[in-house]
C-alpha cells in the first residue's frame, strides 16, 4: 500500500470556477472581431492554453490574424479576464473546496496547487486561500501544458514528496492525463462519463472525504 503524503489541486473547476470569466472575456474578444462565441463552443477550450484557445476561436470565426495580432488579442483577452477576477471573493469558492483542503492540512498532509493559470496567486488572494497551500505551481513556473506532467511533478518536487505519494484533483481530461503521466492517482471533479481515466469521480470536493482519498492508496493507479 502506497502512503498518501500530499494532495495537489488544479485551480479552475476544482477550487473555484473561473470558466464563466474566461468565457465572458473570450466572447467579448470574438464579438470585437465581428463574430459570436457560444457557451457550447466554449467547451472546446476546457483545459486548453490561452494561445491554443485563441487559435480555436479564430478558426471558429474563420478569422485570419498575424502572429503579432494574435499576441495583442491574447493580451487584450487577459486584461478583460483580469478585470473580472479582481472582483472575486470567498463566495466564489466551489462547494466543499475550502473545508476539504483544510481537512487535508489538519491531517498533517501537504497541499499544492498545480494549475496552468498565470493568474493563480491573484485568484487565491481574492478568495482568501493563498495561505492554504504549501506549494503553488502555476503557468508562470512551467513551460509544458497538460497532459505533460511537468506541473504536477514540479509540485511534488516543491513539496519534497514522491510522485507516487500524491493524489491529484482535476476537472479536465488533459489534467487527468497529466496526473497519470506523473504516476499519480487522480480524483476527477465532474462527470464520470467524461473523466473516464480518473481513479474515482465526484461532482465536487464536498462529495469526498479524506478517508476515501486515502483508500486510493490501496491499488495501483490506472495507466
């Protein structure tokens, strides 16, 4: 049986839901370019980098842009997104997230954030959870996007624990693949029919206990 030493959490969709803010910013950009961007189309951006998200949106709008124009667009989108997240409060924390993270820490286990977001610290400070994690590895510290395991492996390194002693909490398919590529167990946050590679799936952190997470140590992670 592998012991549990740490829990690593993705930010968006696990601790908070910033998807609506990303969507509003991307929609505003698309509208400024003369076409619309629907919530259904927005599903294609889940777990995808900002640059790739922009490419998808431009393709949907049949909009051709130079590299320089794309850089400006991505920066503009981020400015609009930052305007929205600076209005976030502790009320934006997803159900059960804060209580679960606190239960992990009270049990003497280490905690980390493993997120592609470059705005992680801003969000954590706004919701009052910046002191809840022993390590924060975000888009400013990694060069490879999920499903590459870099973000989670770096988190384990900062926590000074073995990768096999970590459980990841993720809401995106690419994130779950990244956890598996890091040889870590993974709890999916979302729909079981979608997050099929996770070791277990719950609708939110309110639906799982630390004891249930510990039980994942009793078997080998899915490969």
